[in-house]
């Protein structure tokens, strides 16, 4: 019996220790999907989805699963999908229908619009077979209603008045008001859940533990995280047992940073750097590159771990980059920063297709109108950046010196650009836009004279000059450069550095096999536990 207990205890520790941790997410790149807008079932009419109608267009968890090649071929190693919980069901609201998934009614039930429990499990299983992670958006702060009246709570997870804060409009800038008062407006109020109530805390912990376990979820994106007190999050995320990244909307670095750490969340979306990138690169705009360098410097002391922040240029709450900036090179340069600096790169579906919708609902276009074109400049650039990033992560594994854990540093800054270095990768970025200009940037590197280097985006060769100088010109326009010592690219399959296909295939098979062992299905776990329990009873019966 002692042997049985020891085996059982060891299995329990293994299952906990192998949860999808923040450290495992550090090396991922994420493709963000609004389930309703990613792909249609076969036979559906692809012309009947106008974002302005603010209604359902037909995307499901199954259609995501059926189109994962498009995501994986761009090099992404995780997807983030919109909330899976049951939403408001009733007459159309002044702001349309809850196609986006954020108008929660009962978190403990699935949204039947997007599929069944088996469909969500099938998506999770397929991702894990591919070695990819699943991140699910969750809404904790509020539920959706058409009135401020708390007398009828029968359709919600929480059915007692005491489990909600009384209605009040938010006074922005007042932390207490932002956390206790209601989001939305009087047309579509979002009832604020009382997350200080012990019954709420306990119920949410039970729910998230079961959700993660049942569907093998690897990470959580938490909507409106700053509207819940920070001390709610550690126990909630501990119950989930996976990486938690929260939305803390705004560019106030102190406020955003206060939500990362052992007393809050693992990470936050990187809104301050998003603001800096728009200030530096959007055309027309301020073209102030010091916004980036200043933010990078502040991060050194403000954030517990900048390497876990979620870097983005677009999401469902912001205008598309192409709506704000008239020059496509501005997005490409900003995009390189997000992939090649500190943090986890996140790409909102359609960014790779150059979608240009303005704010909600126009930034929630159907992806199928693009024909899933994998030949756009942005798609190909993302694929290259992901390939390099994944290669650098997998080829340097010493956490004291590896690329992933190294801190990005500024090498050069000027009015028309900057150069940063992370590990052995130098990224030279500019805000001059597409037209050729008689300009150049001198980048002072730590590399020796005559070292041969390669820009992986254009496969152009560079040679380091005296005093470690690299000179980057813009006679062909303001194209970003991602420059790496050429000999470090061996076996990368980048710019003629041929990959050892057989060796890589074996490695991928081994990785996939380990991943499937690491993330057993709920059914497999129950079968194993039943078997090990039966073995223990048998051992007891025979006196072992």
C-alpha cells in the first residue's frame, strides 16, 4: 500500500508541475481569434457578414480546428480564442448581438452558438497534437444585462443581490470607482460582480479549475482585469493552474505594472508599449522614437518581468493599425519590434491581411473574405519572424545566456529610427515609411570587425565595419532589418541555411509525444486514476 501511495503522490506532483506555466508561455507566439469571425462551416454564404450589423456570422470552434494550418504555417505556437461561456440570450440590444462572446450570463455553461463541449475538446486536442497551446478569454468582472435592476438574477451564475455591487457609473481615474462601479452604459449595462464576496471567490475558483481541467486549457486571457481588485487574482490563477495574462487598458505604466507579480497576475497586455509604438511609427504621427526607448528604460524598474508582457498592435478594442497609419512599412517595423524585443508577440486575426477597420465593430471583420492568403507581405514577414524567434529559442537553452531570457537593449536611436539588440539579434527599425530616402543608420554593435551577418527579412548580407559598426541604408525605402551573425543561422532554414529535415522531424515527433504526455485529456486522467486506485485496493487486499 505504501508503494501505491508513493506512486499516486508522484503522479499528482507530476500533473501539477507540468501545467502550462508562465515560463512555458514566455517562448510562445499567439494568434488572437474572435471565434465568430475566423472561419465558416462548409456551405455557408461567405458574403453575408457585415461587421456593422453587429450580429453572428457563423464561426465555431470546429471551423477554427479545421483551419489551423493557416495559423501554424505562419509559425504561431498558440491561439487565443474569445470567451467560451454562455452569453446573453434575448432580444437584440442597441449594440447588436453578443457575437464577440464577452456578454457573459452564466460562466459555468458553454456558449452553444460556438459548438458543443466535444467541439471545444476537439479543438484543444488538435492544438496539442500540433504542439500548440490554447488560451481562452475569460470574463470575471461583470455579466451583461439590459437593466440596472438586480431583482431578476435567474439567468446568471450568481443569483443573489449581495454578489453584485450596486449600480453606479464609473468615475475614470478613481481606482475604487473603476473596480466597484459598472462598465457598459444604460443601454447595455454590465453588472459588476462583487469579487470581494467569499461565495463569489469560491465559486469562481471552482469554475475556473473545472474549465481548465475539462478542456485542457493552457492559459487564460482575463478581460477587464484592472476592474477587479488585484488580490483576487493570485488565488483565482492558482486554482486555474495555468498562465494568466490580464487586460489592464491604458498607458499608465505604474498602473499596468501593479497588476504583474506574485500579488497579482503573471502578466498583462503591453498597452504602454503599444502607445509608444503608435507614437514612434504611425504615419502621419509624431514619429517620436524616444517614446520607445523611454518606455524600455522605465520597464527595467517598473515591471517584475517584461519578458512575459503581451506585445500587440491590434485587438478587438482598438482600431486596426492600417486605419491609423497610411503607410504599410510603419506596421512592418512596429511588428518586428514586438517579435524581436522582450515579451510575447500577439497578432490579432486579419492583421496579417492588412485589415483596416476602425473601432468596434469595424475592427471585427470576417477573415474568410481574405481567402486566407498566405502570400501577403505581412503574413510572410510574420512567418519569417516566428521561424527566427522559434529557432533562437530552441537553439539557445541556457537560461543565463539564452536569447529568450536576455534583455533587449537599445544600440542606436535617431529621429528616423532605432536599433535594438536582444541576444545575438539586432533589429534596425525606421519610421520613414515606404518611399526611398537618402538616409542611413550607423549601428554600433559588440561584434568584431569583418564578421559576416545576414538580414533574415531580405537575406541581404552585411559585414561588420571598424569599431563594430553596421551601416543600414534606406535607398529602397524604410524596410526593417533583423540582422544575425550568419554562422548562427545554420540549420535554421532561413536565407539558404538549410535545415536538417530528418533531425528536425525527429525532434518534432519527440516534442509532440512529450506534450501529449504532459497534457493528458480529462478522460485519460480519470482512467489512469481509476486504474491506479484499483491497483491500490488490490495491493491492500493481498497485504502489500
